[in-house]
């Protein structure tokens, strides 16, 4: 679906002022420094996933809003997972490290395109005066520190802890959200089945 959207959605008009676009590129280069995605995927992604997994494994299905767990609803998910697979947590740790390594390589290739897209967006969203002010801030010691840590902060344990704490509320809300989504699309015909199921 995402590639289809990318192909069919026309790109918004981009500011043609060369000075404005150059200022946008400079701001984006500060916020998305070269090699940042490799660092995030290989260093922070495994730590983030380990923290999330540790939190989740200590929760019970009931606490996570999963009533379908039945008799195991009051048992920590770590206990249930260990019964099904004694090596579950070790397996997950190894998998996240391999995923981080491989995704780092992929994102390293994507990173220049991210900067290109962000530069166009910044040039459209911000005036030359606003971009110059951003760049002036990024040139200060405080601004440089902020820009260098901006993206990586989203994967910090403090942020992940709060996101994980919100998961039970999200899980509880999902059934009602799905009912509303189904009601909103009830007037549409059933989607076509995959070819193999017809």
C-alpha cells in the first residue's frame, strides 16, 4: 500500500528559491547527520527492543488487555513464553541484534533520500527567516547538542518506558476502535479475496 501511495500521490510544490532550499538542506543536515540511522539501528535498536521485551514479559495478558489468554491471563508473559519455548527471550535478543545490523545497512542507503525529502519539506514549510534562525541555533553549542541527539532521543529508555506504559490503554481501546472502523466502512462491498482463496 505504501509504495502505491508514493506512486499515485503527487509531490507537493517545492520552494524554488535556491537560498531557501540551501538553508533547508543545512538545517536537515544538522538534524539528520551522516551515519545517524546506522548508529540508531545497530546501537540503540537492540537496547530499545530489550527494554520493551523486558517490560512486556513482566506483564500479564490481563494487564496488557488481552482477555483471550484465558487461564494464563494472570501469569506473567515470561512464564507463558518459557513454557512454549525455553529459549524465547534469548532467541529474541539474538534476533533483534541481527535485525539491527541488517537494518543499519538498509537505512544507511535510505538516509540520503530521507535528507532530500526533509529538505524539500522544510523548504516548503519554513520561510528563509525561520530556516536561518534554526541554523543559527544549530550553530551554537546548545543547538548542536540538541540536533545531534534529536532523533536518537526517541529510542531512549525513558521514552520507551512511557510508550510501553501506555500500551495497556491502547490494547483496551483497540476493540472499540476496530468496531467503529468496521461501522464506518459497512456501506462498502466486501474486499476482493486473494487469488488463491477465490
